[in-house]
């Protein structure tokens, strides 16, 4: 069973009734996480959650099947959430599916895999499995999602304010949802007693625009502006910017570049393409110059190597949180040097 990003929500209720394994893949980490939470919410009785890492399952492929067929510690139902990279969970899923008894629901979040990966091919043709791929959203779709979140919370938003929140969240729906929740609390809004939000309310809760401290450093790195990098890294330390959040912002821009690069193909007029995407509001007009420069630098094999580098850097930060700031500074410096113009 397969689902696209557009039809996932309509397919999910049936998939929850018929499938035991859900493989959520693609470059949009926020979309994958939202999809996982939607599936869990649709389970008739989600019960106890067991979280497993793909790296651990790669070392011990039998473990997933054992966990999926074990009884809950509290005697009720359970579900398993796997956070994997690429095809780390392939052998574990294959082993689990070869068992005789029915496993509990298993949701695999694989942000660096695609619907062409070995795991996706293993599952796509099975009626008891679902494969869905998620691409990074554009500004318009995230703004629409923000308005839906706001309506559900009792907050009435104009289109401009919804776009502002979307940009401030760097198109990450998880961050946007947090901003909407803060707005609802500030306005004392509920679905039964809705309130209209304005720019003053948005400023009051601390929602920041695109100049929130992250993007200047992101753009300096991916544009190869090595002369700006020391001052930006110093600002990172002085302002106490969270290293993981900053890396996520770089990853989201890299995912956006990958999506745009795929639309252009091997040939094409990049400048005309970026102009068209900006006119269609799929690229924010203030980002147009940065994205144009970065698309010229990061395409094809070089872009693939950038994505691999960011995945490795993300793992390093999570494994050594005490040195996260130093590791991030070193990694971003290496990326900026690759992107810098050759003399």
C-alpha cells in the first residue's frame, strides 16, 4: 500500500485498520513526524509506546519482531515507533514480517530514505503495510496548515499573519504549532470562544520573523561566505543559539534546495526558474537571492554529499551533546569552504 503526501490523510484511517507496518520516508522531517502522530492518534487503542533506534535494529534485527509480539508491561496494547536513517531497519522489518503471529503496529520514521529504498520496495506491495513519502512543504502550504491549526485552537488569522508564522518557523509545522498554541493562550481563545489575532499579539508572544537569528548563519554557510562565518559563529555563541535547532534550519534549506533542484532537472535556466517559483509564492521573495546562489552551488552529486554530511553531523551532535556547539561550528565551516568560490 502506498500513499502520497497529498492523499496520506485520506488513506491513513483505512491503513490503520488494515496495516501493521508504516514506513514514513522523505526529506521532510516535520511532515514525517506529523504523519506518525496522526497514525498513532487513529489507532483504536495505541496503548504503550516502545521507541527503538534504527541503528540498534541494524545490529540486532531480531529485536523488532520480539518487541512487536511481546505483551505490554501493563497488560494492554502497544505500538512501536522506530527512528531510522535510510534502510537501517530493513532487515529487522523483513525478519519481523516472516514471523507467524501478527505484530503490534510499527511506525518507522526514516527521514533519509525514499520510496525507492530497499525498505520501501519490501513493503509497498503488501496489503498489511503502508509506504508514504514526504517532501518539504512550500510557504503557501505551511501557511494554510497554520490557519487550520489556528482555526482548531479558536484563533482567527489573516493570510499575512499565517505566512509570517510559517516563515518564522522556517516552514517547520512543529514550531508553527507551538506559536499557534502560545497565541491561543495569550488571547484566551478557544474553539467555543474564538479570538482574532493581530500583529501586536504575534509580537507579544515573541514570534519572530525570518530574521530570527538562524537564517543569516544558514545562508553564510550554504552560500560559501567564509568571510562572514567567524562573526556569525561568534553571534551563535553569544546569543546561545541551540546547535540542534540551527542544524535543523540548515537541513531544511538543504531539503528545499533538493526539491527545487529536482524540479529544474539536469538542465534549465536556474534564474528564470527561481523567478517563477518566487512569483508563484513557493519561494519567499526575501529568500530569492540566497536560494539562487545556493542552487548554483549545490546540485547533483555535490548536493547529495551535502545531505550525507548533514546526516552525519546530526548524529554526531545527538551522540555528544556536550560538544555540540564545537562540532557544529567545525561541520559548518567545512561546508562553507566547499561552497566558497574557487580562486
